[in-house]
């Protein structure tokens, strides 16, 4: 991503200059705190009595608290580069951050507030981000990037479904809304990964970027769109045959795998910021294949979901934040000490929490414990290195 900002003026507070700064920082910190609460819960200590209960809170907050914040931070930063127009900054950006933070606080500590207020605070975040992004894309007439707006709005729909499931006592709404949320973020990974992973790899290796195969791109994105639409239909109450959804997932997994192999990830083993991106993308076909198997009754869907959520989403977000936070703060893009270890721990946690747990269910307690600990260590390493750069002005004196 280009690191220059077209904005002629910038806020005095560095944290308010671009969306990646507050959202990457707060999302990472929040994920660690949320995992500590979850770890305590599995050891019999109730640190919170959140809205919806701890099971719902964990599912919801890792998707729509942590995940949504990183997505918005990335997209509202990237859209400035794509359009050449100033993105959200200053007081409006801090207002959006305050809204996200207010939702996190009130869901964790409801304080007797009306349920409608809790829902409104939380659900408003993604549509507002979509509005900001949509206005910039439309103004620049870059229609190719408009596709991110409906994805954000569908994410908001999935979020609302999880809330309505709690309010109405309908577990199916909670479950299917959570599934849709994870799948939508996985779609964003595929969309963004397809742009940046081969580009970053070719630049680092000094080799031409592999030309995209139009038919393969259409098959990959088309099958993922079909998965989202089928899952949305399930959320709305339609009787979608599990075998149909499983078949489409297998097609998407195969297409994504072929796409990944063409990007020559095997040549990036010395660069954690690159192999982290390649390996996290690999968890998309792994997760989709496991999900298809789960739909056919081999094991529980939540095992497949965690392959996507930890190995795919969690790892790609860590790798992308580590890279973007250097480039956009005017620093040399390099792997800082421990980041490779952090990525390896995330992948180890994903393997433990998903395929290994599927094969050895008798070690559930250990897989839960280790995957939580590994996540916390990985994101604490990120916070150790990146908190100061995210809070400081660019090292090169440019805006952003």
C-alpha cells in the first residue's frame, strides 16, 4: 500500500490521522483482554457478566468487536490510497472510535441499559464505516472498490442477527449470524489477499507478479459469493440442503488453493511478514474444506470455524497490521523481533483448536488453553512493538 497521504492538513493528535492507528491498536488490545476473560471462564472464574452471557459475548466480540475494528481500520486507510481523497480523520474518526469503544464497554458491562440502546450502539458502527467508504469510492468513481460496501453492510446484518437471537431467545439466529460474520470476513481476506499477497511477494522476490487467470478469479469469488448468499438464506430461515452448501465450499476451497499455489509462497520462508500472509490464506481452503466435512456430519462446524477464525483471520490480520503499521508510519517494512514467533504461535493455536482437536477430542481442555495463550502472546508481541509507532507521528514527517 502506498504510504503517502493526499490530505493537506492533518490532526495534531497522531492517533486521529488515519483509521489504522486507533483501530489496530485498540482491536489488538481488546482481543487480548477478551481472551483473558475467556481463559478465566474455562477455569471457572467469571470475570464478566456481559450482555448475552459469556458464550455469546466471546463469539460476538471476536467477530464484531475485534474483527470488525481491524477490517474498518484497514479499509478506511486503504480507501484513501485507492481514491486519492482524504479519508476519515480528526474528530469524525475519533467519534467512530468512540462509538466502537462504547459498544465494547456497554456489552461487557450492560449497567441495566435498555437492550435497544446496546444493539443500536453496536450495530451502527459498520454501516457508518460503509457510508464513509462508499462516499469516497463513488466520488472517485472507482466502482471496482464499491464491492466492499455491501460486504460491510452484510456484516452489520449478521451482527444484528446475533443481537436479535439474544433478544428473542433464538439460538439459531445467534449461530447462523456468527457463521455469516466469519464467512464474510473470510471473503474480505480473499478479496484483499488476492490484491496484496502476490504484489508484496513479487516485490520482495524481484520477480514478475503472476498474471491473474480470469476464469480462476471468477470461480473463486463466485463460489465465495454463493456461500455467503446460501448462508444468508439459512439465516433468513430457508431450508438450504447441507450437501449443497458443502459442495460450494469445496469448490471455493479448491479454487482458493490453486490461486494460492500460483503466488509462490514457498519462496518466502525467510520473510515472516510474507509467509504469514501466505499461510493465513492457506487456512481459507483448510477451513472451508473442514466446514464442508462438518456439514456432512464428520465433526462439529465450530471446529472448522476456528480454523478460519484463528489460522485465517487472526493470522492474516496480525501479518497485515504488522506490515501496514510500518509502511503508514513511515518506517522501514521489515519483520520486527518476535513477530515471526507470534505468527507461528497463532498458526499453532489454529491447528490445536481445529484439526488436532477434531482428531483428539479428549485433549479439549489443553487445546483451548494453549490456543488462548498463544493468541495472547502473539498479539502482546504486536502491541509491544507497535503501540508507540501507532501513537506517534510518521517517522518520515509526511502526513498520515
